[in-house]
């Protein structure tokens, strides 16, 4: 149980509802910032404004999957107001206060370094990323079907990156009969793709490999679909970029060439927020309880 632990949930989308419910069930004291327009109240959680919080009383901060932007702003679906983390505010929290975020942006990394607070990046954990790849795959299938006039069966599809999400995507589209090719830089990933029965190539060959592409799915959070690569891609191709913002595509040049390129990060929160939220909630609850046990044993 998390009795008497003060946990603040800062912004987010429908996935955070599952996190809130889980923490309430563990008897934590919950403050919600950025939920003033959510048409629902929680027994055991209070909706408050940022300036109503007493940071010195906070044990944990839970941020959305997207963390913060480069200025410390936090996205929230359920409020028109703005939420922003600052160094001065975070420094007022107890030294044991831990920040939980899906990913860690440059701002968040710098903030936690300067304030000497721990940040836990949930999506760097294998279990979270693998579980989360399931709704990502379903969402990607939905986006592809909605934005093409061909079947997935026999479609020429490139998946960029064979990480935890890329592997699930390659496997699913291959199972549906697509002609899948996987591009990656790591020899072991290329070997794994070959073992899975899909074609594989090194990313340095990307310009050549995209020439007969119909659908390209990018999971790499770095610019890989450059103007040079896109100039070799058929103009009727579809790009679905599921990497975190700003993605790995030169969207300006894609538009100039008439290539339909969609940046769709956070697909699990859009297509299956309850499932995606439960994944996050269970991991956060486990981490919070383990931390409490560690403190009690000291």
C-alpha cells in the first residue's frame, strides 16, 4: 500500500485515468493538476491548480508519456491551462521525490541533473515497451488501412528500426501477408529480422531500398527519412511515423513531393487508452511500492 504517500499527477491524456485509479486503490494521497475539464471526480484524488501545491510535501511526480517540451511545458488533454515545470519549483520538493515520465526530453534531463532529482523513464523499460507495442501495432494497422487503397496482403512495406516496437510491427505485417523489409543499423537486429523470415538491410542502403516502397513505417526517433531518401521514394507512398516527436521524417519535403506522411506518436493513447493506461499504471505502482519497501528497510 501507498498510504500517506503524496503523489501528484501532472497532465496527460486518458491513459492517466487508469494510473489515478490504480494509485487510489493503493491508498495514496493523489493531487491532480490539469484535469479541471475532466467530467469526472475521483474519490481519493483532488483536482488542484499548480500554485495550490506544496512541493515540499510531494513524494512523487507523474508526468505524461511525452514528458515535457523544451520549455518545460506539459501536455494535458483535460485543461485549457498550461502546466510548466521549473527548476525553482522542483528544487522545493524533498530530495527523495522521484519523477516518472514516459520519455525524458532534453529539458527534463537537464532539470533533474540540476536539481539532483531522479527521473524514471518508463518507456526505456523492456516490459513497458513490449506491452505498449501491442496497441501501437493495432493503431498502425488502423492508420494504414484508413490511408491506403491497397490491401496489406502483398503490399511492399518497409519498417525502419527493429527495436521492441519495430519487431512487433514487422511480425504483424508479415503475418498479414505483406512483403516486409526491415532497415536497421545494428547487425544483431538485421540477423533477427532474417531469422523472422523478413528481408533486412542496413540503413545506409535506405535510398536504394525505398525505390519500390508502398508503405514505410518509421520507429526511429532521429531523422532517417531525409529529403535525399524521400526523393527516391514513389510519390504515392504512405509514411507512418510512430516515433516520438518530431519523428524521423522530413515532413516539409514529403509534402512538397506529394508523399503522404503522418506523424502519429502516442498511438496507444488514441486507440486503446484503457489498455495502454493499465500497462503504465501497473509498472508505476510496482516501482512506487518497491521504493517504499526500500525506504522502510533502511
